[in-house]
C-alpha cells in the first residue's frame, strides 16, 4: 500500500530519496492513464509462488491462477 501511495503522491520525502530518478516515469504513466495501480490481496497474488516460501496448497492455487499445469502426485 505504501508503494501505491508513493506513486500517487509526488511529494519529496526523506524515505523516498533513495529511489533513482529513472524510476519516476511511473508517475507520468499514471498521469497519462497508461497504468492503473491497485492492491492485490495475497489470496489472489499468483506471483507469491515466485517470491516466497508458501505451503503446497498455495502453490497449487497460484499455479492454477497463473494458468500453469501442476503435475499430479
């Protein structure tokens, strides 16, 4: 949620000063309505299987949601 807020609020903040200027293009893309930023609940975030350790049931759900075939046991 803090990332979403940061993309919508262009104010300089001491906690965001480390973000390289080349990444500020996202603000322009949002202004031009080229992108839409929204929060995705963890139950619907299919990329979880690529970024963290999760239970096998969640892996199966992520694979199904991402359209990846899961071999049966």
